[in-house]
């Protein structure tokens, strides 16, 4: 088995691998996809749906099969709507442990925060409100929302399973009542839930390690091992360069990582889903991808599974302009191949593409 080819197949990025047909299928395959940056997750979906457009993906997001919330690591992910409740209860609850200290720092009393959750629950019942409207409802009820207090309240309401992030209306972020968008939630018991998240992680990221799973979920290593055991025969152990890893035996990897070129968004699971990224990224290039180690991942140009460059887009009225920056030497043929890899992104946005190179 070629581990890089297997990983790209699991990530739904290998041209000879599985190709889902809908946004909901992708979300269910991964279990959760990093979605703190909306533009990035939209292209994470688009790159796995060849021929899809931004308009089409946004339309699918309105079907209520998926939504965004804070299920783990204190950051926003796209998840199947029916799984949001148990994910929050299994993994999101760990983020609540630090909520009291955070409230103390920003000057928000615990009883006020709890009342704010009730206010948002009432305000959102049967309705969809913009971020500004949510904050206005809180302020009207006497809940402070200045500075970081407003963000904390929206996060806290979602973390408690009351609110969730719905698709934007224009450029406005919107919120809904989680129970309105997930009226019939899945309710696995704890061990089953650990098995589900373990299976989905290794199915979509394998071969990977238990340490990768622990970092991705922020669960304890003990819980992760319980999840692997609960997943049973849905997972198998493989050895990669002498290291024990896990994968889904039903995911048939291609024989070689010859995927050609890909233009991936900065927060894609391709890099974000792993503690050790050396299989796809040279150590010398880590700083270029995560400048200053600040957690803000740059968009990447990938050749046969390995990062070889970065790119940054500027969206104009009539076209999308991309500044491409190689991390290795690019011959003329490489520049041409990279531009061809960027073309599906422009087609996704339904705009002409202009690529600019340094020098």
C-alpha cells in the first residue's frame, strides 16, 4: 500500500477514488470538516464535487442536512445536522470546561451567560436571525455584548446545543435554533459515539494514528482507544514506515499518489486533520503554510500529494485573481500545470481566472 495514495483516497482527493455526489455525503463521510473560514470550507466542498459551483453548493447548504457549529477544539466545523447534538455532548463539552475562566476575563457573569442562552433560544425559535439581530436581542434583554462578549454568547449558546450557524444571507452570518434544523437527532450512547467518530476520522483521513485522532477531536487518548475498539472491524491496523496507523479496509486506495495537481483551501482537512503532516509537507515549508504558527493555514498548491506552493485569491467584480507562490523550483510546465489546477476554482466561482507569479 502506498500510504500517501491511501490518504488522498480517504480524503476524497484522489482522481481514481470515491466521488460523492452531494454536500451532505461529504459531511457524513468526514463526520466534521473545519469551517471556521467560510470561503475555505465552501471550496473544500467544491474541490470534492467536480463541476460544482458556489451557487449550487450554497443551495445545498439550505437543505438543512448540514450545519456549522463548534463540536470540537473550540472551533467551527461543518457537520451532519442530525449528528450535531451528540458531537457537542461528546467533544464540545470539553471546551465548556474553560468557559468560566474566559467569562471572568471578559467580564461576563455565569448567570448572565445562562440567561443569554435562554434569550437566544426564545429569539431563534422558528426564526433565522443574522448575527447582528442575535446580538440586538441579547442587548435588549440586558445581556452585555460588547467586544468579545457577543462572540462568547453566540459560541456558548451553540456549545450548549441551543443555537447553530446557518448559511449566510448575502454577506450576513445567520443563526438558527439547532432543534429547528435537526428535529430528529441521532442519539448514540457514549461508547457508540466514540466508535462513530473514530471510524469517520480514519475513514476520511486514514492511514493515520491515534495521536492524530486525539488532536483532531481533542478527546483523551483513552477515549480515542475506546472509540477504535468500538469501531471494531470497520478499522484495520496498517504499518507505515514502522509506525502503527489505522484505516478503513473498505476504502480501496489507488496504487500510486499520482494525483497530478490540486489547488486546496487553507483550512482543508488535507493538512488540518493531522498532528504529523510530514507525509504531505516538508518541514522546511511549515512556516510558509502556517506563518508564525498562528493557526491560520494558507491555501496550497499540491503536486502528487505534496505541498509545493501557496496561493491567495482576490475576488474582483469581473474576475478572480490568484497570486501563486512556489515553495520549490517551478519550471514553465509546472506553472502551466498549477494554473490548470486553479482553473476549477475559478469555474466554481463562475468567474474568469488571472494568475500572477512572483518576479
